[in-house]
């Protein structure tokens, strides 16, 4: 999922950091470390989920097995309630296409690393100001004209 889609979902680079932290603090890390040790490097996807409060689906898939974890980012949850197993299966083709786009990695310790997604979100250019209300434009023109119409140089004196 692109950084623009994350931004459209109202999620930020801070939310990506929270997903990484909450996942690393969960019991899922141990399980993913063990599976990674056996099966190698998986495909990892982070995808925002619409609904009540900010939530992100973390999908981790190998050629023969996949897991999905729901990460709740809301402030009112305890540490044990933030990450839960949502689904698991045997064929990655069972997953919807948006969950098969790799945008993160899983390190050897079983922790999710979405630093590239985080950087992409941080690099999003701010929206440009394309239109200004007429009253603000007039005030800006007046101020600019006042500044440029001052032809004299500031007076400089040596005080001996």
C-alpha cells in the first residue's frame, strides 16, 4: 500500500512506529521468529483497516502459510489487547490483493520493520496553498506594496 493511501486513511509515520512497537511487544513476535527460522524471509504487508479507531492489519506470508494480525492503535487498550491473531491460512493466494503487496519486512527476531513505509510517509510533500481568500490576498498585496514602495535606505550613523 502506498504512503498516499496511508495518508488518505488518516494514518501517519507515528502510527507505523506504533504498529512496529506493539507488534514487537506482543506474543506474535515469538511465533513469527520460530516460523521465520524454519521458512526463511516472508512477505510482510501493513494495511490500515477502516472502522472504529485506528487499526492496522499486519499480514505475514510465506509460500506455504500466512498469518494476519490485527493491531489496535487506540489509546484505551492494554498491552495484551493491542495485537490479536485475525486469520491464518495455507495458501497466500487466499489473501486479498491489497494484503499481498510487500511494504515491510520481518527481521530475524520476528519483529516487523516498516521503516521504508515510515520514510515514505515522512517524505509526503505538504499540500500546496493553491487559493487564498480575497481578503487575505488583498492584505498580502497591500503589505508587499508597502514594503517595496519604501525607496529610502535605512539611515546609518556612526555614533562617536
